[in-house]
């Protein structure tokens, strides 16, 4: 998500060489970003699930190749949240017992596909006022024992460009109030979140049987 965020100017620019977004180049950039962010080596690809995850990430970028190379469209809409949704959909077709979901508390959910399940709702209520990674080695996924983890995403001022209220919407900048829209640049209705609201987070589940 960090690399997709950093690459927005490249993704959205008209023309130019975008090779760093695809294939091995893309994965190398993910590794460089990981090292810079966590100050440690990228994990060894010691398990097929890890290879599968990287493979699925490359496939999502490949699915969007024509869009990325379209010189007529400026803003392409492939932001971290959309990448996460496409990656989640891609992983669900692989049948490997690995699930990723970008979610938030039930009220004010933007895309109902991201609605939390019971476990996610329970965990978010626990961490909502004290954001911290939550790990559960006794969870369930689709009726099977699973390791589950929820990683909160801190709210930042730029989130409000899409999730905030009309005065934060760049589409309204410089326009008369009577012409303001509450539809953000991605085509969704804005939710009026504020900087002190909960930012949601990433929920990751792995069925135990795949790790045995
Ligand atoms: C460019 C607009 C944009 C920005 C900026 C943005 N988001 Fe989103 N966000 C979206 C869109 C679009 C979706 C729906 C993705 C989908 O269809 O699954 C979304 C989905 C989400 C979700 C999933 C739950 C839901 O309501 O569907 C969370 C949580 C979220 N965003 C939090 C954040 C946070 C926190 C930030 C800042 C760190 C942020 N977003 C920045 C556009 C944006």
C-alpha cells in the first residue's frame, strides 16, 4: 500500500515508462519499500503462500496495465484501497486459505464489500481508542481454524480529501459553495469522517491447515 501510494504521480501521469509497476520490477520496488519502512530484510519466500501473495500482487497490476498506459485518463483510481480490494478479490479466487480485507466499523462503511465480520467488528471495538496490532492465534475463517490479525491504519489529513467533508474535496477547491459536490474523485459519496475518527485497517487471515 505504501508503494501504491508513493507511485500515484507515476500511475496517473500521461505517457512515460511505467515498467516499475509490473512484474519483477514491481516486486523489487515492494522489497525496497519494505526495507526502508521496517529497517529489515524482506521476508524469505520460504512458503508457497508468500509466493502466491506476491504473484497475486503482480497479477493485479497486470490486470490494470491498459488503464495505467491510457494517455487520455488522468486520475486512474488505482489508490491503495482499490488495490487492496482487487488483491482481496484475486486471492479469493486462488482457494489458498489466505484472506485480506480492508475494513472499518459497520457504520459509515464506504463499500459494503468491506463490511467487517463478527471477529473484525469485535477487534475494532477493542482497538478503536487505542490503535495497536491485534493478533489472534485461535480465530476462524470460513469455518476453519485460522490465524487472524488486524492492523489499524492511522487517519491522516489527506484521507479527508475523499472520506472527509465537502471543504476537503479537491474537486471543490476554488469553486463557489453552491457548486460543491460531496462525490469524491473516486466517484464515492464522502462520509464526513474527521481527523479524530477511526481509520479502519487491514484484516489478514490464514487458515492454519495451510501452514502445517
Ligand atoms: C483518493 C481517495 C481516497 C483517499 C485519499 C483515501 N481513501 Fe479510503 N477508500 C477510498 C475508496 C474509493 C474506498 C473503497 C475501496 C473499495 O471499493 O473497496 C476506500 C475504502 C477505505 C476503507 C475500507 C472500508 C470502507 O469504508 O469501504 C477504509 C478503512 C479507508 N478507505 C480508510 C482510509 C484512510 C485511513 C485513508 C488515509 C490514510 C484513506 N482511506 C484515504 C478512497 C480513498
